[in-house]
């Protein structure tokens, strides 16, 4: 995730399926099955937006499952919360850690992308005055709890192939540091080495866009597709690409930064220093700003609220999303024409807007994808919901040849 996309730290907070997913599920504690072969408690997990909810969250995201069933998916590949896992093959399980602005999620993800156990450190525990080491200690406690939930002692963790970390904010790949916005104690924090030293495991560090793209290609909407663009729409816009079945990083690891592709050379100035970048036209912050300056009824509305107004038929909000969606379609058409992709998967909180966003994207896409090979590519919503980033981080650990990232 580029620094611009996260500069306010909100991109991945509600990543992938958007706030609609947030209705959770369940705060019941025990809905797992005990695997007879190992005695390990197998815990299916969902997601909550409620930081006050019990941090050990169980159940499966029903929206994500519904979306999977809507698509042409093999039902055997959907995530079934009631499925009993006969035995966890530790060499095919990845620990994942998702560092977001307001929470840290820890999961154990198995080889088909199943989240088998998880725990959340909520915002209320990440107090602004907490120091770096105490947050790290909290994280270690959560990782140990997740391991314990499936019958793994911390000193057995070396049986796992590694840890995948997905984070908002700037990543320094060389130094292994993270700088999640909203977590001041963890600016340039050397998370990779500290985790690696503690658990004696390899640690992969991924941006949100890279992780969402890898997750959607491994187990989501782009599964089985040869070449795909994954796009994350939040306040910022970012992306990543898979070409010929392999995740592509580019020269500096920044391939896919679609948010800073120009869609209007006379458009608004962008935080990157450019002009008319997709993010400056169609990112969440730009959407809120355009609605506010074009007669939006609620001048303080954020992009999610503008989307709600659009769904109610508000003409300014509809025009705002039409402008943004067509710009996204234009940019995506350029990428597909350049790279000859099969599918474009759109995730991030803004996809909760639904047809008021996707219809203009389709219109913009078909207007600008003029060449015959580009026209049939599909632009589809992400399937994996808020787990998508962690599932992508697991992909980087479990399938490093396909997803050589981190
Ligand atoms: Zn820019």
C-alpha cells in the first residue's frame, strides 16, 4: 500500500467488503470443533467492527460466504464455519498478523485459505500512550493465544512455515519496519526482525494492496485466473497485479500503484505531486470533497455517507459516484489494455457502495477498453471480505513461488 493510499490510515480498516461486513457475526466464544485426530480445537472466525466485542471472535463472515455463493465458485472452496478440520497440517498453516489503524488481528490460516483461529487486539488496547514494546508484548500474547486455541505450544511454532504480516502505512522492505498510521508508537518499528527472533520463523511483510490482491488470486474472486489486477478502494487507491499466474512486484516492488495513474491531466492536484491521479479523482477523500463542493446536502459527509446518499437516490451523491466510478473504469481499462488481464478485482471499503459505484465503473471500462481482447475482462467485487488481506499474507507464506512478495 502506498503511503498516499494510507496516509490517513483508513484504507484497510474496513478493507475489502466494506462496513456492511461488519455486522458480525458472533461474539460467542466457542463455536469450534475438536479435531479428533489431534485434539486441537478448531475455531472458525469472523470479523467484527466493534472494538468492544470480545477479541476472540468466532463465526464466519456471512456476507463473504454469500458473495462466494453468488459467484461461479466450487462450493467445496467456500469457507464453511461448521466444517470440521480433521487435522491441522502445520506445514500448511500460516500465522498472519494484520496491523490496521485501529486494531491488530492475528489469525492462523490453513492451506485452503480457512481462518481456523483468530484474535483481535482492539483499538481500546492500543492506547496512544502505549509504548512500542508493550504493544509488541500484547501482540505476542495474542499470537500465543491463537496457537494455543489450536493446540500448538509457542515452542512448537517452528513447525509452521512462517508468519505473514499485512499492514497499512509505509513498509520498509529492506529494514523490515512498519509505520501504521494511527499507531504512533510503531513508526519505523522493526516488526519483521522482532517477530522472526521471537518465533524463529520467516516473516513476510506485505502492503494491504499486495495482500488483498494475492488473497483474491489465491482463494477469492481471481482464483484460477491467469492475470489479474487487484484494486483497493478506500480514502486512497492502490493495487497490485498478477501476470501469467505470478504476483509481480516490479523493479522496486511498487507495481500496481494505480491510484497514481493520471486520469485527467487537468484534474485536481494529488498528494503525490502529480495532477489528476485516479486517487485525487476517485479516492474516498476526493469523493467526499467533490460532493461537498458540488452541493452535497451534508458537507461533512465522508465517502461512505455519500455512498449511502447515492443509494437513496440523492442526485449530487449519484453524480459524485458516477464521476469517480467512470474514472476508475477508465484507469482500469488502460491497465487491462496494457497487460492483457482476465479480471479486475475491486476491494476496499468503498465497494460497499454497490451498484452506484460498479455501474459507472462498468460504463467507464467499456468506453475505454476499446480493443477486442480487453473488452471481455470482468471487473468484479472482492470475495474475501475483511479477511482478504490476511489470506493474502498467508498466500505469501504458503505459496512463495506464486506470490514472491514480502
Ligand atoms: Zn498521485
